[in-house]
């Protein structure tokens, strides 16, 4: 795989669990994405401010040490109103899920989530073509 040719999109992953952050970064990198990371809301805003033109999707944990994920999502949408956002959360809250879906999130994944599902959702968010989907189908 030639990474320069295969890198299609940059994804920002905002996650304070370092093990999960590493795993998401690794699995999406293997799919050809360039990955930016942040472990706090403040870092996420900083990364977005420096890389807003390159970021094509965001994977956002709702439980961050310095900020509520919903508040951060609102800040993100002020700057990048069309950005596809995939929410990850450790707790199932149907009202929250419905509220976030109304403001435009692409997916609400409850931890522990299937990493293949995350790959599929990110591919959909970034307009991933048949290659990504074929790669997923081969694993099933």
C-alpha cells in the first residue's frame, strides 16, 4: 500500500481513553486515513483551528476531562457546520442520542463498539468508495 496515494482524508479523533484512542488511530490509519488526535476539548479546538481545511470527519467522545462533549459539539458546528461527526459514549442515553441526531451527528456509537462499524461509518462520512467497503466485506 502506498500511503501517499491511499490517504484520502484527515480524521480528528477526540478521546481521553489513551488505549481506545490508540486503537482507533491504528485501525483508521490502516484504512488509509491521516489521523489527528486530541484528549481534551481544548486540544480539539486547537487542532481544529490549525487544521480545519483538512479535517473531513470527527470522532468525538462525549466524556472529556475538561468539557462536556455536547458543548464541544456545539463549538465545532459553529466553525464547521457541515462536518460529519461520529459520537462515541460509554452510556446509552436515548434522549441524548435523539437530541444529537437532530443537530446533525452522523452516528451515535455506544462503547464498547465494533471497530468495523466505526470504519464503515467513517467511510460513509468521507465518501469512502468501494475499496473500503470491499475491505470490510472480506473480514466478515
